[in-house]
C-alpha cells in the first residue's frame, strides 16, 4: 500500500510538472505574439512616416488651366495647424474628362467616376425622381451596372448603384461610388460629418465687385417642386429655408463684345460647398449677383434660373450650364492599410475651356481679385492647386 501511495504521489508530481511546463509554453507564446504585434506596429509607423515625407512619385502628370501648369503627384506632404490630430498622407488622383464616363479605383471599396454633362444620376428613392428623367439622357447608374456590375455585384443589388452623392444633369465632374454596403455607409457618414472637400468652377454673368470678390454665402434655401409647367426641383432663397453655406472666390474677369456693340461681362468663380443643398451653388451665386445689382444674374447657360432669352444668347458661348466639379477630397476607408486622404482633381472638359477662349480677359480686374483674395479668401490658396 505504501508503494502504491508513493507511485500516486510521483504521478501527481509529474502532472504538476507538465502543467507548469504548459503554462511556461503558453507564456512564451504570448510573449512571442506580443513581440510580433509590436513589430507590426513599428512597420506601420515606418510606412506612415514614409508617406508623410511626401516623396515625389515617378508617375507625375501636369494640368494646364488658366495659363498655369500644375504638377500632380501621387503623394504629397500635408501640414496641419497645431493642436490638431496628425494629418493623413495625401494621394492625388487625376480624373481625365471625356465624352463618356470613365472610372478609377484609387482605394479598396471606392470608385471615382467622371460624370459628363447631360448624364443623369439620382440618389432619391425609387420611383420618386425617375418620372422626371429627361428623354434621351443616358443614365450613369445603368453605365455602372453594364461595365462594372459583374466585377462588383453591389452595383446591381443597391438601387443607387453605389452612388454616394449626385451631380446635376448638366454638371460635369467626379462622382464617388461605393463598391459594397459597408463602404457606402462609411462614405455617407463622412459626407454628413463634412470630412469631404468639394470645389466647383462656375462662370457667372456680370463683373463681381472687388469688395465682394470672395467671402462666405449663407443664404437659407428652400427646395420644392417646380410649378408652371416646369420639370424637377426648384430652389429659392427663403427665410424659412435650411441653413446653407458656400465659400467662393473670384478668379478671372472676362468681357465679350455683343452683336449690338455693347460689352458683356463675366466672372470665373471657384466655390466650395460646405452644405449640400439642391442647386446650392446656382442659387447662391444668383442671389450674390442680385445683391451686387448686376444686370444679369446667374451662371452662364443655366436653363432653370436664367430667362429663356438669356439662355439662348449663352448658346453662342457654350451649350450647357458652365458648372464643373473640379476637386473632391475625402479620407480613405477604415479598412485601407495606409489610411491616406484621396484628392481627386478633374480639369474642366473641352467645351468649357473653349467657352473661356471665346472671351477676353480683363487683366486689371483679375489682378485686383488676386490681390484681395490673398488676404481675405476663405478658400484653399490657389497656389496649392491641385492638392
């Protein structure tokens, strides 16, 4: 019996030894995992530092607009004011204008599509706006399904075809498309939290006075169904309307001799919309022209907010609304390994630049705009184009 008890004690001791050895092995494995995690974090920090250094990439392109040449590289350094979180590295993408849509996928889960003029896109509920679709106008969402639906099935399953926001029918420029539901929700949240930067170029009637060549427009806007036989929505400045904010800066002053010999004035303006109301830029610039007592009030070719005879006269210059989405900046999705900020730049298409070439530049007034904008403009400095 004593021998059996000793054997049992020895067995228990061996079991305890094995347990201790297992614990030690587990502790060693945990330590190894921690070391691996710390090494991964160090590697990520090194990659982020490399991106923040802003090394010029080999594939750089140039944009020539308004007599200036702008270099577009894939990586740039961004410096933020003090007391703010560390900025993201910037990846700049060039989206070429074309007669038909073209797309690029700069980051996982995100597609940027160039929307030409006279292409429709809607983000309203099914059946609400389709009845107002213009006959003969091609649909951008149909194009997305046809050419990219097989690769990204979400474009078929989602009734918006992944379109996070929209552009007016005759407005051209980049449009952001989500490639899955998770990306769509994250991009929509970023848009509502105003983490995007959206900048437009517009050619307006009249010479904006120098003292009002830049500033912030906060006219409240109210949108409703267009009456008197019109089609679609109509927006107006109304005291009971929603808060709306547009920041603007006059770039270039133009003039053109009419058939009767009179001189007609124009101003090229760049605008940043902080809020996203329907026809916000078109109505805000029209109201600005009213406040400046300009004879013609609105964007060139605006069939909805100009008189019909003025739109007919504008067709001598351009056969569409002179409004183009020029820059779109937004942060990458959380799943992206590098966590960069994507800056998409799209130069104006040929019909808009041709319209500017038909006009004469008022250099004296343009220089006055530039001098005042350096100190008072609420926009990103023009020297930073494109960023």
